[in-house]
C-alpha cells in the first residue's frame, strides 16, 4: 500500500492496467487529495474558533481522520470532480493513428 500526499492508495498503478483504468484511478486520487486539502483547511479554521487546549498527539489523529474521510468520500463519488475530469479527458482523447498522421516532420 503506497501513500500519495498523505492519502493511502490500496491499488497502486501498474503497467498491467489499461490507460482508461489509469485515468479513472488518477482522477479519483486527485479528487481525494483536493478533498483532503479542503477538509483540512475547514477543520483548521473551525478548530481555531474554540480556544480549548489540544491534547498531545490530537493533531495527528485529526489528520488521519480527515485522510480517511477524504479517501472514503472520493471513493464513493465525492463531489463529482473525478467524473468531470474523466469525461473531459476522454472527450479530448485522439486516436493514436490520427495523432501520428497530424505530426509533421521537423
């Protein structure tokens, strides 16, 4: 299991996956990273409102909780960002034969 920007990745990219599978995986990981950043910023802003003293190590547990929450939300559809990325990149995909035909020699 690898970690990308603090987010656990239980299915590492491998060369055995098709480009479409790699695209889906990368889009979901990207959304999880964005959600982790968003939730972390929100948690930091709201925790500053209550001026209570934090327990030692509580920041680490909060980080782990936010990481798990962001990964779970992204894995179950998230905010739809991954779906938008996938749709956009699939619509821009150029077949390999057409791309080779459009290249001009230098």
